[in-house]
C-alpha cells in the first residue's frame, strides 16, 4: 500500500531574503554574497564556527537546512534516519573557478587544499550531515533546471521502501553572487500534501 507523504516545512533563500513556509523571516540588502551569509549567520543566532570555512554552496545549503531543522525540532533518532536529495544546475562550478585561479599562474602557484576540498557538490550534503548527525542515504543531481519530478520520485522511493523516514530535498545553486535555495523536508503522515505539482508551486512562490 502506497504511503501518504507530506511536506513538513520548506525554506527559500533568494533575492536578499529568507522565507520559511512562505513567510519572510529575514531580509538583508548586502552588496555581496559573503556579507549576506555573514549577516544571516549572525542575525539568525547560529553558532557553528566551521560555517566560515565552507564554500558558498555549502553555506547556502547549511543555512537552509539549519532553519528547517530548527523550526521542526526533530530529535536525534529521527535525524539519524533522514535521507538527503539535493540538486542544482552547476555542481561546484563556483568553487571550481576559485580553485582554478590558484593554479593558473605557474609563477604564482598557490593551490589551496581548503578550497579544493569543496570542488565536489556533494560536500554540501556532508556538511549538513555532520552538523545534524544525519546518517541516511543521500544523492546529489545536476540538471539544467529545477526538476520537481526527480525530487518527488526519488524521495518517495526512499520513504516507500523504508530506506528513510524523512527526506531533506531541494535545489541549492550558487554562481558568483547569484544564489537560489529551496529546501523542504518530507515524511509519511496521515494527510497527503506531496506531489510534483505542489513542489513546483512552492519553488516558484515569491
């Protein structure tokens, strides 16, 4: 018998603002992404010093997941069984460019291990998992545009097959100072509020 799935909470970070379940909870008009992330971290009362060592993609995903989990206040046993399915259109390209700059000039060659470690998009999943002690299955996909069908089907499969009790899903993309994060948590509930149409509608929501 097919299980009924429901989106427990969703978060969006785009256009200088953060919204939770459709309500703006923080807005900032910083001139650059670094300042935006720093101000978000400070104003949201987050305490996690490793945040400042992350690349921009990981920072964006970290902030969205931090807001979701704080809102839901799940206990550790539930978090341990959360699956993660994320996607974007450019993988770790934003960080790849930064690393390339460190090795372009043979006369000024300064490859940085601290930057190189983030030249894989799924490192963002690792950062989220470490922070919240998540041990469920995970996957990262790269697609030309937001693919609500892929997210809906993959998360449904994990829950229907009892691979995960909850699945953290979404789109997290950074390209220079352009950023777009949409993240939600889905699980089995008595009510049904989960479909590709619902996911697409929430993603396009202002």
